[in-house]
C-alpha cells in the first residue's frame, strides 16, 4: 500500500507540473489546512530540495510566513561545507516576529551554521521615507546583494487571508478587493490571471530581479491556497519555479482541469 501511495503522488506531481507549466513539483501527502504536521513535512521536503541546488557560494533570499518558518526548523548543516548566506527578500511586510523574514534567516543560519544579514526596514513606509531609505548605503548594499541571489525561496498566501493578517488600511484593502486578488507572494497581490493588483511598499527584491535568479523555490500548501498558487505560478518566473506543495493543494488545483 505504501508503494501505491508514493506512485500516486508521483503521478500527481507530473500532472500538476504540466498544468501549471513550471519546472518541477514536489508533493507531500496530506493537507496542511487540516493537519499542522503536513506543513512540517513540506518544510522538510523544501530543506532537502534546497540542498540539491546549492552551489559553492550561495546567496539565498527568503520571504516570511509560517511555511518558511517550518522550512527553517528542518534545515541542517551542509556536509559539503558550501558557503550559505541567508538574506531577507523584502523588508517589513506586516508579519508577527516569528514569521518575519529577518527571524527566519537568522534561524536558517543557526541551523546550517551559515551566515545571514538582516534588512531593517519598518512596515508601511511613506513614499518620502522610502525614497530616502533606498539611498542609504547599507540598504543599497543589501539591494545589490539581492540582485546577485543564487536562490530565492518564497511562500505564497491567499490574498484575502494576507489582507487580514497584515491589517492593511481601508484604501489598500479596497484596492485589493476591487482588483479581485487571489494570491500573494513577496508583498505583491495578484489576480487569477497573474496580473499585479497591488504591491506593498517596502525595500527589497522586486519581481524583475527574479529573471536573474538561477533557482526559485516556492513552498505553499493547503487546499485553501490552490487559487493563490495558480495565480503566482502564472508569473514569468513560474516556468523556472520548483513548487513544494501538499496533496490538499494539488488535488484542489487539478480538480479544475
Ligand atoms: O508575508 C510573507 C509571506 O511569505 C507572504 O508573501 C505569503 O503570502 C505568506 O507569507 C505565506 O505565509 P504562510 O506560509 O504562513 O501561509
């Protein structure tokens, strides 16, 4: 029975890869909406897939969220002794401290005995503050570093769930609702066609930077995230993305085909 289940997931992985038109899909069994342990398994699968793509010198940009926090927990030192530098992909995105990219990169560095840098940017900066922040030498260095990222590992969220979690002001919330956003990643909200509806103003990785990143890993699961995953995978970087997900999201996604 175990073999059967494994081959069933392999079939599902293949199908989902075709449907989403992306590079690779890894599915863990279960649904993380129903069972917290499934998120940990996605974390394990992601940590091990990351290792496969490390090079001798790595700049690894990471986003926040509870799924990425689960990835950090599962990381282990690299026996090949490759250099690992963890970096937050974007500044303040309105997350609780345990789910912030800064916290997660510190944890990843600790677990792998690697290094990390923090991005100290407050949430929801004004346009003026943003304009002067990007001129700060430390921030400029950080952005240069992000442009040279060798790997990006990011979460994906359901748009309305992220609106609630981030407590956006009324105007922003309305914009996201009116734009019919379904998915969110990197602080960008996307509609079902993958069009950008709103972008949170913070320092860090811009969607365009992804063009130069050789390895992109998205990690997100739970049936409730199916539409969000689909929207985010429609972005240009989708074609070279490795998606780590769970059966719950995968089955919900395939249902529509
Ligand atoms: O806020 C950071 C972030 O990575 C978002 O871009 C994403 O939508 C969300 O976290 C995912 O969070 P979780 O893994 O907790 O669902």
